[in-house]
């Protein structure tokens, strides 16, 4: 029984940060039809920026309230998004919209290569630590096990983000316009939607979500080169399993991936690495459009 | 389209130049040419897939299968002859190709790319946890031999490998060039252009794509085997998606029209890598990214497009 | 008069839309049939059923007595039913000659053998086809650069490489300038052997009267007339619903 609880909680914690990042990827695909291989880089840059912010914030005088460090991290992620989002969408990606969808994948791959090195050039190769926020929420005891409160905060954050996104898309006018663009870009444009504006905003939100995921994961890990490479794969897996472009799908898929990994780690460590790709491959083989699919299927 | 005779003449000249270079160039640079040959062979396989209209992000699967096939044959089977090892690598990869092609042949575009990536990462994950295969550290290999000849020194070993690679590359290049110029080669391009029309002419698109994919697997395995014996080491990184990404880089830079362009692009990749690791270790990926963007923007048919297009346009006539 | 193609009681609905109601047609060898009707009347559905693009709900199609209902387009093509498309389906990065070579290669099976190159025999066949369709001047031009009328001819030419028993042309002159329509049809009809059966969908009634020996008029999923062109055009229902020349 305890094992089940452990697996569920570990899975949930994992699912949280994965969801925050992957939902950004799926949103970008849904709106702009771009499979963003550079998504992991936004996560990494968010993590580095947050590490910087945390470093600055907590080295100040003791008078700063520790909890507001979280705000500093959010601001860092926001800064990353506001700078990189419009810059990359307007300054690079839009020149390839008229070409085959695979070309955009190649462009984001080239962007991944460039940003990998750019990150190293800006922040160096040594690890950064942003551990201060990790102790903000103390410890939580469940049964015989102690968990770090911060991890539960992450779960809460993921839930809040999920709800806000869902409400934003389904209950606001601009959100419904975005949904319309996801479902049918041409019709939306013909109906007078300013698709360009939607593109820039959606891409920026996607970047923000990735950066936010990175920022709030930073306190748990050592922020160093190599983050982007692994994160992008997990986001891919989640987005594909959930259905590219579906927010609800990303939520469920994150749970599946998080719990699958937890299961593997505890019960079958040899499968830890490939269980996620197995799930992804199985989904593609059996139901390529994913759990929920707002976009059209591209299988013959 | 060149005549067969011209292709063979060009091949002979290229081989002669390569052999001559081998006498003149320092050991480090002929080693670089060997690794470029290995990667180039795998990238050439990817080009075959691209010629039928698809992009694979999992060519590393076959590169890795070939490497492990050759490596394990050497370590467990005691075979050290380069020719046998490279052939074995190709065959092992071919088997993986035969296994995966039926599943993959009904996918297109992004779904095909992601599925190939997932399969490749599956192999990576499986190998990393397979301790009896070396786990994430991989395995070290012995020195290879050629037709019973064992190299007396490190420099001689590299030289022997270089001569072998040169012959291998030229043979494969000739075969591919002749294939590109053949009816079957045209059929690949036709499939890429318009699958519906191909079906309505009576040919199976699935068959075209599968055959190309399986041939690509073989070439990936041959490249992987060559790389394994050149570097003397195999590990799961060979199947990691960034390895596949390098083949994508080469294929995009070279385009799918010229065989020579593929190896030229592969050499360029190796040059950038080794130059950068000496002087700008944290900028070589950025250079690749910039090259790729430039290629996508300005050379939609890659470097090869510059060479081949000129020839095809030579005999244009205005209609009367 | 040998029957080359027979459709029996074809029915097809897309949801609540009935695209084909009890369509039955007997086509004889060497006939030239024009299919007329407004958009949505069922002519394209009929063509698509015959060529295997869609399966009928009920009914069957037989080619020289052999049932080809519901077979794949590939299999039906190999059996001898070839088609051209309303929007020409071409290989845009290949040249005209290369397009024909691929088509010939697929037809004789050599396109799948690894050693088959484009030899003298193939070049001769390609050259011959280019001449028949007056495409010689476009031999080495990349198809993407060619004008609409030429593309239509190429679309038909590659369909003919298989020397089909039945050739279906889907609006062969649509999108072609008025002054070029007759020239195009002249080329096509003279390029075809006399034993090829041709069914062509057309909106231009002048083209139909000139080149069809028999006309099938479609309306609301049914065939409302099946006779000589003059008879069909004089038919009151046809005039009301299709040609718009009712009194």
C-alpha cells in the first residue's frame, strides 16, 4: 500500500513539471503547427534565469520576504518569454510558414543547436544552484515518508496553470479565438481573426510555460548544460500521447508519463529510461492522433 | 543524368585522388575523413528516405545497431576483419529495418519523424540499462584487421582504415548514383512529389517507401559499423536523438540530388566539429545551427542542388 | 459490341446526401462517352467509384466480366482502368520526359527492379508518347514551370502509358482557355488508340457534342438520360436541370 502511495506521489510530482512544459509545446503546435524542438532550451533558459534571480534575491538583506522569491522566479520566466517569444516568432519562424511543416521542424532543430551553445556562452558550463526556494514549504509527512513541501507546491502550481489555461481558452473571448485558430486556421483567418497576433501571443505563452517549468524546477536540480536535450523529449512524448494541440490531453498524458516513470523507477529500474518512449511509440502505433486530437491526422 | 561510363570514370578518379591524399595528409586528418565517411554513409541512407518524401529523426537506430552488430561480432565472435564487420553491421541494421518498416510505412510528416525518433530512443534506453552490453559506458573494441593483415602501428592502422573506407565509400557512392539515375530512383522522387498519382499509375507507395527505408537502414548500419571500428568504442549515444540530428544536418545541407554533396557535407560537419573543439568548444553546435538555417533559407535543394540543377536545365527548349 | 465496363445498381451516400442512386451503366469497347451534369449530380462520385477512390454502399462494377468493386485504385489501375484528374496530378519536380518514363516503368514493372535504367527502348517509348501528345518541345522542361493546358496533356499522357482498356478523363478541358479546348481534345482523341474506351466528364457541351458518341446525363445522383448527344441535349429534363435551355 505504501508503495502505491509512493509511486502515485512521485508520479504526480514528476507529472507536474512535465505538464507545465509540455502544455506549452502542445499549445505552440496547436496554434502555429510548429513542433518546437527548441522547447527544451526555453526550459533551460528559464531555469538559468531563475537561478540568477534567486541568487540576486536571496543574497539581498534579510528583510526580503523569502516567499517573494517565487515571484522573482516568475518574473525571470516572464522576462525570458517576453524577450525570446516575439523575437523568435517574428524574427525567424514566420519566414518559413509558407513551406512544408517539416521545414519548420528543421528550423526549430537549428534553433535548438544555436540556443544550446548560446546558453553555454552566456551562463558557462558550471552548474548553478537555486536551492533557497526549495525549503520554503518545509516538509510534508505522508505515512512513514517525508516529502519536501515544495514538490507539493509544484503540483498545486501545475493544477492552477492547467485550470487557468482551460478557463482562458474556453471561457474568454480571446481564448475561444485561439481555439478557433487551432481547429482551423484558414477559416479563422477568413473570418477576420488577426492570426498574426494570435501566433505571437500563443508562441510567447508557450515559451513562458516552458521557462516557468524550468524556473520552478531549478530549485530541485543543478542547472547545467544538457537539460534541454532531455526535457524536449519528455515534452514530445507527452504532447504526442495526449494529442498534439490538446491541453486536456497534455494533462492526462503528463499523469501517464509521470506515473509510468515512477512505476519503472520503483518496480522495474531497467525500464526507467525507455518506458516513456515505449508509451510514445505505442500511442503512435495504435492511435497516432493521441488521446484527444483537435488537429487533423497525418497518417495515410 | 550521367551515363554509367561517366560515373565509373568519376569514381575511379575520386578513388585515385583519395588514395593520393592518404599518402600526403597527416594522420589526424585522414582519421577525420574516416569518421566523415562513416557519418556520410548513414546520412546517405537518410537521403534515400528523404527522396521518397519523408524525414527520419531516428537514423541513429540503425547507426547504433550496425555499431553494436559489428562490435559484438568482434568481441564475442572473434572476427576482426573490417570487411566482414562492416557487412555484419549492415545486415544487423537491415534486420531492424525489416522489423520497423511495416509499421512506419503508413506514417507521414511529423508523425513519421516522431515515431522514428521514439524507436531510436527506445533502443537508447534499452542499451543504457543493458549491463551485459556495457550499459551507458558501452564497450571498447579491439583493433581491426584487413584480409588477414594486422597494422604494425597506430598510424598504419588509421591508414589501412582510410584505404578501406575510401573504397567502401566509392563503391557505395557509385551504387547510389546509379540508383538515383535509374527508373527506381525516379520512382522515389515521383513518390515524394505526388503519392496519389503513383498509386493511380499502379505502383505501391508503401512499397517504395519501405524499400527505401530498409536500404537506408542497411547504409546506416554500414556507417555505424565503420564508425565503431574506427573509434574502437560503441555506446548507447549512437542511438540518441542528437546523433540522428547530425545525419539530418548533413542530409539537409547536402540535399537529395547529389551523392558527392552528402560526403562533402559530412566532411564539413567533421571539420566544424574538430576545429571548434580546439578553438570554440561551446560554439560548434551554434555553427551547425547557423549553417542549417542558411541552407534552409538559401539552398532549398542543398549543396547538391547547385551541382545537379545546372545539368538538368542545360537542354531547355522553348515550345514552338 | 463487347461490353468492357459494367456498373450495376451503384448506390452511395455521404451521411444524408445521396450521391449515387441505382446507377447502372453498360459501356462497350471503343465507345466515347460524355458524362454531363451539374456539380454534385453524381458524375464525380461515379468516376471515383469506378476508379476505386471510394467504395459504393451497394452495387458492383465489372471490368470485362471481372468484379473490381471496392478494389484499391492501384489494383484497378493495374486491371486496366486509368484516369486523369480535374486538377492535374503530376510530379512537379520531374521533367515531362521523366514523368513519362516513371509511368512507363511502373506499367511494365521495371520501375521496381534495381538495375533498370532508362535505356534506349524506354527513351523511344517516351519520345513516341511525347509526339502523340504534341509534348516534344516540353521534353526536358520541369513540370512545375509548364502552363495549365500542357499539364492537362501530361496528366492524360501518363495515364495512357499503361494502354488502358478504359480511360476516364475528369474534366479534361476545365481551366483551359476557350480557344485551346478543341485543340486539346483533338490531340487527346487522336493520340488514343481506337480500341481505348473513353469516358470523359465535361461541363462544356460543345466539347461533348463534338467528341462523344454517347452521353450520360446525371442529376441528383441518378442517370436521367443515356443516348446519342443530340437526343440527350433535346431531352426536356436534361434541358431543365443541366444545360439550362428549357423552354
